[in-house]
């Protein structure tokens, strides 16, 4: 990622606005975090998102307008495990001393173990998709609440009430998923890119991935994958719109399974997890 140009911009913004107070702006790295912040804070802040809808974090580069919004923020909240977030800190944020940063991965049990990939073990450094877990979302909320109260102590009661309401909704979500997927425990789901590690860990599912660290499968790996699909009686492959259409079409043509599109970066993460649960349930209860 090219941050040199943005670094020059940022230094210009900082020097021009050095005497100005920070605006009531909070910046987050991805859309689901915007949802959590807005649910707890209400309308007290403008919440900017670095990665816009439809863009993969792996290929993201900030626009100058986003850089300006970031430097005007009182708080920057990140997942803490996405590659672009590291580049953002190294290229921009480390040169701006008065932006408070919140890394939401710091109190999360990160998945660093091996995943099943074409029924073979492959080591992962870490799975960054920590927001796709109701358990993790509640941990996020505690830290976001603490930061918001520090920014605006007078709104303490308001933020706490909103926090309790949001957590109650996440508890209901968690109960729904448990009840819906309990009969499916230990079953295997097929996903193009392995971003459901935390969801599968929470609800005792197994995950089989088509690609791994962005690497497309070889012909031999595809053959093994086809065998695994048959062995596990898999009916569907879950994919994102950005995934390789050629590989996906070949997989569908060869195995006759259904393709089900999902988006891990939708704004309303609670509704998204309800939808995801229903899609997984329908897939696992549609035996061929």
C-alpha cells in the first residue's frame, strides 16, 4: 500500500489545523464498528469509516478526504488485525500524536491454530474476523463504552443505557444462533475465504475453505476439495462477491452445490449474523 503521498497530506493537514480543536468525529476501520459506536453513542458523533462498502480491506487505500477526516477525529477504533490497519498506523497515525487509538483485538482470544483446508493442516498467523462473533461483540462494546464516557463524561448515563440495550440484543442473537445451530454441531460448512473461524468456534461448527491466505487452490487441491464436499455431504459454498468467479464456477459445475453469497462487512452486524445463521442452517439441513 502506498502511504507516502498520504503522509505528505497528513502533515499538511496537521500543520494547518494545529491550533484547532478536534471535531466531534470518531473514525473506525470497518463498517460493523461504525454500527456499534453509533448504537452506543447515539447522534453525539460523526462516525467515519475507512473501508467503504463493497471494498475488501486487503486492497484498500485511503482517499485524501478520508485521511483528512481521520486526522480530525478524537478517536480511531480498529479491529487491530487487518493488514491495512497496520499500514495505516505506520504510514499516517504514528505521525499524528493526538489521535487516541483503540485496538479491539487486545482482549480477544485470537485464532492462531491450524484450520482444515482441503482436509490438510495449514498454519495461520491469525484470523482477523473477530467481529463475526456475538461473544466478541460484547467485549467490543465494553471497551467502546469506556472510551465514549472518557470523551464525554456528561453523557455517561445515556451511553450506559444504550450499551445495555445493545448487549441485550446481542444476548438474544447469541441465544437464537445456539438454538438454531445446536442440531448442526460438528457439521462442516464450505466457505470460499475462511472468515468464519470465530463463528464456527463459538457454535461448534467446522470450516472447510476453498482458498487460503488469498491463494487459489491447485488442481490437486481442487480434486481433494471435491472429495471432501462429497464426504461431508456439503450442499453449499458461501462466498463474497469479490471471490474468484472462475474458481467458484468450476467448483459449482463439478460438484453441483449451491452458491450462497454473504458479506462479512455489512453495517448492521447483528442483522448480518441473524441472516448468516439462517443461511448456514438452511444449507446444513438440505441434505443431498
